[in-house]
C-alpha cells in the first residue's frame, strides 16, 4: 500500500490527466481524498474533461510535455501520457514514439529521485495481432516493428522494457497495466476508435463504417471498471509489478457492436464495409486470471449498460 504523508494526504501526479482515462482517474483520486497534479500538453487531452474541477483546492493543472523533464514533488505517479487512438498516434508517429519512450524515461527518473511508486498505462497492443487467444501476460506478442502502428505498439513495448530495467537496476517500485479496449464518457468524438466512431456516425445519421467484414473481435471494458483496476494495482504491495491485463473478457465481433449501437441510437444508418487497415488485429481478448487472483478485480458493467451511458454522453456532445 502507498504510504500516507505525515499530515495524512498524498499528492499524486497524473500525466495525460486531461485525457479520457486520466480525467476519470483524477475524479476517483480526488474522491478518496488525494491531492492531484494533472499534467497534459493537450495534444489529445481536452480541458473540458477537467473543467468540472475548477475551484477544487486539491486539484492543480500544469500544461507540460512529458518528453521534457519535470521537476515536481509528489508521492506517486500515474503515467498515462500518450495518444492512444490510431488517428492520433499516426498523425505524428515520431512524436508518439518520443512520448512513450522519452516520457517513460523522464517519469521514471522523477520517480527514482523521489523514491515513489510509478504506474505505467501500457496496452494490449504490445501483443500485436496475437497468435494465441485469449492473451495472457506471459505471451510475448506478434508485432510488426516497421508498420504504421509501430510507433504506438513498439513505443509502449519499449516503455515496459524501461520500467522493468529501472525496477531491476534501481529497485524502483513499478506497476504496469496492459489496457484492453476501453470506452465511456469523455472519449474524443473524432478519435477514430470503434465505439465512439459508431455512436457518432449513428447519431449524425451517417452510414456506420466497418473495416473488413466485421468478424474481427474486441473486448470492451467500461471506463469505471478500468479505473478501479488502476487503483487496485497501484495499491498492491511493492513486489507486485505486473504486467497485469485489465480489460473485459467478454468478446464481441465488430459487427455485433455496430448492431448494438444502431439498436440504441435508432435512425436509418446502414453498415458499410471498408478495407481492413494494415496490421489491425483480428482478435483481442484479455486473460484476466492474474487480475482476479492478485487484485481481486474483474469488470462488473456489461456492454449494454456501458453503451447506454456512452450514447447518453455523446447525445449531449454531438447532438442529433
């Protein structure tokens, strides 16, 4: 467990804190009494995600790029900074790799100096287009190192390497989570991810774009469940390092997801097939045995309930 300061309150750094996941994590940290320093360069983050925290005395926002060193005093670090959707991370692939690698080096250096635990938001993309199903943490992956997704996939793999080398070489307390597809309110409406894409297209009466024939599978975890997993992992004993898969093991085809969204939104949108992008995984499903055993964690929010909440959010953002 993280040690409390003498006066009883932790100061927690969240990089990428104005993003989809980061802003939800910050809400939970504040609810449990922590102070939070949110760091974000707002490349894909949005201040609207944290506007509701204006005036909160235990919250502070700092605009900063983690590719450059940061000198602050905190008691724990959650490193979430990195574009996470193909549209965003392929926009500037060199910068994406820098964010994963230089960002990890800078945050690990800060954690080493302060002697505090650090959490890395890794990704199921480290498994690439997996040759085993479901994916367990011992699987080394099947990743194209020179493809159009490599900036993200290999950047996150290198970040994991750095985390474990800092742990072995410097005794740093690390926590590494491999995040599977996550959705919910505050997703970027134009981030190109499948849940937000389908909902926005349906709300706007556009055809719903399916890449390939829609038979490829994904497992969708609602954001509240995921953040609960983040906190459970960060609060484990120092000998628990991960990597630990965090995601929902219930598997759906992309076509099934599109049909669910259409049923909830209504309208006259049709399903339209487009060519499958390069290196797009055909299957993605987490083995969460380790999360169940080590963290006593598993998702509780089913896809239908989570989609209802997410559709309601996008109705306000996008309108009809």
